C-alpha cells in the first residue's frame, strides 16, 4: 500500500512539474478559443469504498451547465473539435494527476465511472461495487487493453468489470508500470472507442 502511494506521488509529481505546468495553460487557451465555458470539467465520481470525489478533466464538450448525464457516442455533436483530439489521445484525463496528488485516485486502478453509471450497475451487475475496494485510476487494465468508451450494451460493462477484478487480484508495481506503457502506446496510436 505504501509502495503504491509512493509510486502514485512520484509519477503524479513528475507529470505535474514537467507536463501539466505548461500543458494546462496551452490546452486551456485552445479550449477557450474554440468553445465557451470552463477549461476544466468537474464531475462527481465514486472513489475507494464508494466515497464521492470531484474528478477533474479537460472539458471536451460544449458547455451546458444544466445538461443531464449522457455517455459520449460516435460522432457526438456535443464533442468539440479540440475535444475530439483530447479524448482520442487521453489528454483530457491529465488533470486527474492532481486528483492523484490529493489522494482521491491512483495512477493505475479501475476507472471511476460517473455516478449515474454506478447507480445503474451497483446492484444489477455482480462484482461491480467490489471494483471500488481500491482507489480508482487515471488508467487501468481494462482501458489499456481496449475496454473503454461507451458502455451502451451490458456485456461491455461486464467485460470491463472482469478486467478490473483481474487487476485487483494481480496488482503490483510491475503491472502498474506495464499498464502505464500500454496506455501511452494506445494514446500514441489513437484510442479506438474514444469518442
């Protein structure tokens, strides 16, 4: 547990001090120039043991403060031009390194889902709530192996949860490092299923 936190803090500090320090202003400017609204999108998500926290992302959709939750779909008209690039490359998730430093998240772990998805699957999908036995991650085994994006069909969430359970059973710093490498490779190629 202590090694995992040390890994998280080391990686998050390195990314924040070498990348986020200039990337947040740069992407913030591009987001502001291409659409109205805040640069950072804040969404309530479930953390370890179901504790709710404010998850940070670069805003990738047109700003609508009263909009109800709806998953992004292929060719979603809400996604901005810069947003499409950010989602495809995972750059929209980079502000979550601040969540890691705050202790809400880990670098690697099951992805935290928006609260409406938790409500949908918490009881109906066996093993779903057990994925929150550990801190959620910026990336995870499921995402790094292609199980990401819209869960418009039940089997997609089942598949994702199976990956999450496999990660929880086998978690180690070596596996975390491998998942980070897979994530970078997927981002450079352009993630499939990232609308």
